[in-house]
C-alpha cells in the first residue's frame, strides 16, 4: 500500500491538520510531474491516483456516502497547499469539490446514483447551454460543453440546456448529470496555461437525462431550489462557493512563486549591477515585501469568504449585498495574486522565461486561471458598487 493510501485509510473522517498534511506530502510529486502534466495537457495517471488515494476527491462528499464533508476553509487550504506544487492538480481537486457541492443539491435518488459507486465522485462539465427538449421522464440534450476540467478522469458529465416553450422562448435552463460514456470528449484544450486540467469539450446528441438527475440552474443560483439533503453545505448559496473554489489553486501558485524567489535570491546574481546576489538589493527587498503583502491580502479575502460561507451553512442564504461583496472579493483576490507574481517575476529576472524554469509555468498557470469568468474583477466591482448604491440593474445572474 502506498503512503498516500495509508494516509487515506488511517482515519475515516480526517480533520484539517491531517488533510493539509496529506496535501503537503504530495507537493514533491506534483512539482516533479508538473512539466509532464503541462506537455501532456492532462494529469499523469500517477498524480491522479495519488490525489485519489489521499482522499482529495471526497472533500465535500457527504459523510453518508463515505465522504469527508469538510468545511470550505479546509477545501481552500488543501487546494492552496496542492497549488504550491501544481496549480492544475489543485484546480481539479477544487472543482471536484464544487461539483460535489452541486450534486448535494440533487434529489436523494440522484445522490444515491452519483455517489453510489464510491465517494470519489468525478464530474466534468460546463455551463454553456445546449438544447434541452422535454420528453417523458426528463429531457434530451444536444450540444457542446467546453471547459470540462478533468474530463479524462470523469465518470459523470454535467451538461446544461435551454428549455423553450412552443413559441421558442426560453422558460428554463437545466443542468443534468449524464454518464461520461454517453458523450464524446473532443480534444480542444490547447492553451498556454493550466494545461494539466485537460479541460476539453463534451459533445453529445440527444442525450437523455432523467428528471431526478436534473437541476434548474436559475433556481440553484437564487437558492430557491429545494434541498433534499440534511447537510448544511447544501444550503449555502452555490455561486459564491463556485467562485471560492477557483482561488485555492491561485493562492498556491502565488506561494510557489514567492518560495522560489526566496530560495534562489541569496545565490542568484543581478546582472549589470554590483550586487553579488539579489538578497543584497534594497530594491529586491522592497519588491519582495510588497509581493508577499499582496499574497497575504489575497489570502485574507479568500479565507474571509470561506469563513463567512461556513458560518451561514445553518442559515441557508445571505442577502444580495453580501453575495456581491464576495464576488468582488474573489476578483480582487485573484488580481492581487497576479500582481504579486508580476513583482516576483521582475525580481527573478529574464531567466523566469526559460523553459527549464518553474517560474514560467507558474506565471502561465496563474494568468490563465485568473481569467476564469467567475473571477472577472471588473464585473465583481460593478456588481458590488451597484449593490452599495442600491442600483437595481443586474449585469449577471452569477452572484
């Protein structure tokens, strides 16, 4: 039995310290495999297996189905720790947790089906709506669903479609769970960053999704969808949870860049100066301190979101202004990480962009991840500004 497998089996419901320790123990493997993940545009099987054995794909699986049902703070801590090794691996762990949170809003019959084969639920999908046609017992969906992170390892696909009435007007947008075997995975994930997520495109035609495996996206977003499960997590507004899941890998990438500069500065020279090492330069010291503070600011905002969501788990809803602030915080935190990495690359110098340098992959991954629509800072600021001014206009449903 591998070390990670022993760790996973050592405690039925491990706590925060145990889970973060497991993540830290995997950092060497993740760093060593990051280049292979990048070139292959998917996680190596060995890394996927290690993450599974460590229990990281059951973080938000209900305890009743053998999961850990961890707090959101713990999920972010685990993702951040993994992200310091490889942001793509952390991304898949975090998004799987988000998928489990979504599955927890499905009817009991659906949860039994989704989690029935084991607590390590692997779902990949996207929200771009295809076409959903109501039929007896459910819907039939046709479409293309891009950005399906972790599609190579998914057993289920989350696909969505617009339901129209006889006049062609959209009356609902539904998301359903379908066996991955019923769709085709198209190789479309050709990007410069976060390549290891393997976020390819599902393609399906006339895929039947039974009623019990369907969710109304508008109802889930506004928290009016009836919750079947008793778990408090199922009552937390999903949109802030989904945005929060994106921050852990970014925080880890920022920490990896900071650690790399701190490690190498004492022995790395500064060309065209009289400094024997970067560490001697006051300019470097100032930039390093500023970058570290930006990362700390990002962490404070991310963990503030997590703590507030964990605290309201028994309430089940928060007002619009609070949600708007969380959206702005998520975008702001992502930008702080990018600015910190920008400073750290400046310190590290042109060597950052050598193919052999870890810094260039960190830089590519962070700049790709931070452009996720859920972290669009300008949108978040506008949403929050409108809420503060009591402006009723809505520019997005994702609040």
